[in-house]
């Protein structure tokens, strides 16, 4: 084979492999996600919440692949979302004492935040708040992609 043909084959195969890998990273969390809680389950738990807020798609740090929208309810035992998140891997829910809407802001004050738990569904969620977390010490719920260090969304609840 000619050198040019080998080079073209190598480039094309590596490109297809890279695209397949990227699609796999994006699709795998969707494929392995547990079923989301029903609207009834979320509303039952959120009826005991002390605070509410809203995830909005138009935050500075959000884009076509990193966003959330819907009603967030925050209580001493559970944090819920009645809405949707852009699918992705390794989502974590944080509570912050300050509203942030960019990766830079998140990283700047990460030391003052508390990681509550993982978020494993992309439509509705119910996350249990650990007993030692005092929600009144914070004012913002943040969804963060830990693996890629990506800001997903945030909502200020007080």
C-alpha cells in the first residue's frame, strides 16, 4: 500500500474511534441511569421542603450540553427536582453559601461548599440530605459534573 493510503486509513479509523468514544461517554450515563422518580413521588417528598428554587437553562455557565431546568425543593431530609438535566456522567449535588453560575465561580468557592450526594437520573430526582448537613447554612443548589469539571446548573433557594 502506498504511504498516503495508509495515512488516510489511519486518520479515518482514529477519527471514527474518537467519535465513538465521545458518543459512548455521553450515552453511557443515559443507558445505565436508573428509572427517574415519578412526579407523584417527587411531589410527595417535596411537600415537606422548606425552600424552593428553579433551575434555568440561561445561566452564564450553561450551554447546549450543560443545563438544568425545573423546580427544585430543598428540605432538611431531601432535595428534589421536578424537571430535567442535560445527560452526562458523574453528576454531584452541592450546597453553596453563595450563588454561582460558572465553572470559575464554582472552583473559587468550592472549599466552602458541601457535596450532598450523586445525581443519577436526568429527569426528576430525589437526593437524601445527610443528617449532619444543615441546609440553612447554604443558599444555593448546584449540579456539577465531577469527572469533567463542568458546571451544569444552579438555583438560589434563599
